[in-house]
């Protein structure tokens, strides 16, 4: 019963207003439990200038949990043994996942296979061949979109494939993949971080993409135009420390523009499954031995600023609509992370700063 209540509290915390994944992890680390974080959150919000703040009511999450059960899904929480280990490493890892189908696939090594919705015949053939071969050693992850995603799931259905949904676990998009989703629920796995019943919106797809790349050892892009969602997945993969690989295409084919640009910028060129497996194989080259140097004396601690409003303004002055890495902000301001962390949380709850995947911060106008 205590475990059930802890799950309820964790779900309430992430469903509370202005609490995103990074803030959820920070609150849990600071207060030690979701219950303690929920108790403290109204005062934290009040200190940040947010009046009459209320946490997500328990009845709301109980309704969500009942909807998840009706959909045949199971709730998996960050920090438990059945949470995907690769995803758990991320600073913005989803606090909860709704999982439907073969949950054991989430413990396997995974590879993401993504690409164009309006895929060419050659692209479809390449995606199918990659998924069939790589699926023998890895679970194939994709986003259940049209084109390359669909082919990847179909080709790896027997060996094991994971579809990450942008909407709720019971909302299949596009609708034409409803039958495929039913097969995935039986032989593969469907996952979502959104509440059941959530219709996918534009802002949900980058969040979905970070899970696709976060689950995977590498992201393989088969076809992608120069401004495609697959390139967002590739960018997120780089920020997460994953390998990025791409299949080259003809320069006159717009669907190859993104892949060719990735290769130009350093992505691994993929001619077949052998290239992917070779890139992921552990190296036998021994690392060079480094001579240990005496550690420098620790820097003197920086005093906590006495004028908090001045610090808030200093943070906001450094931020703009274009995202900035949090560690860069810390270096620019010159204060310890422990000093800036609570003030960033206050600004986030106040609605003046937004956290984005990859440890990025942006100022809200």
C-alpha cells in the first residue's frame, strides 16, 4: 500500500502545474520523496511569486491510473527496477511511463530507426533490411509515424520493437497505424509519458523524440529532409551522448538532404547493418595511461547573493528565446550550481524560465 501511495504521489508531482521532468527530478532529490516535495511545492511556488498554487489533486491521478488500466497499460516509474536503464541516465528522463505490451523489451539493448514520412521505395527497402538484421541483436525503437517508422516496426515485429507515442497510450497517431499498434501491443511494446486520452500536439513530438533517442544506443536516420523531425531526434541523440548514423542519398533527392548533412557534420555513414554493428562494437585498443597530477586546491566558496531579485534579473538577462545550456549559464554567472538551482526552480515555477530537453534553458517573454 505504501508503494502504491508513493506511485500516486510521484504521478501527482509530475502532473502538477509548471513541474516538468527536470524539475521533478530536482524536487525529488532535494526533498527526498514525492510526498515531501508535494508538501513543499506550494511554499516554493509562493516564494517564487506564484499565488494560490495547488498541486495536482489525487483524484485526477487516480482517474488517470484507472484509464491506463482500462487501456491495458502499466505504469512504470523512474527509479524502479523495470524502468529502462538507458533512459534513466537522462537529466530529463520521463518520471513515469505508460507501458503496453512486452515490457521485457525495455531491458534489451535498443537501436532507433527513424526517417521520412514520405519515404522513397529505396528508403523503405533500406529501412526494412536494417530493421530485420539489426533486430536480431537489438530491439528496434521508432515513433510509429508514417513511412520509415512504420516499416521499421513491421520488419522488427517478430524480433522485438518498441513504439514511442507522442500522445496517450490509447491514442494512436496516425490512425492508419491502428492495426499495427494492436500487433505491437501483442508482440512488441508501446510506451508514452503522456496521460491516457491525450491527443498529440506539436509540442509533444520533440518530447517523444527525446525518448526514442534516449532509449537507444544509436539513432540511424534512413531518409530525412533538411527540416525534418528526424533531425531533431538526431540532435537530441548527440546531446544525450548517443551515436548518430545516417544512410546517404542522392543530392537531387530532397529526402536525402538531412542525412547527407548529418554525414557531412560527422555522423557515421551507413551502407548496411554491418556498418551499424561495426560502429557499436567495443574497441580493443587500450586507453593511454595518464600520469596523475596533484589535485589543485579547491576554489574558495562563492558567497550566496543577498539580493535575490538582482540574481533573478541577472539570470533572465543571460537568457533569451534561444535555448542556452544550463552549465553555460552557471559559468557565465560564476556562482555554484547549488546556489543557482533553487533560483532557477523559482523562476520556472513563476513561468519566466522554461526547461527544454538536453539541459537547455530559455526565457519566456
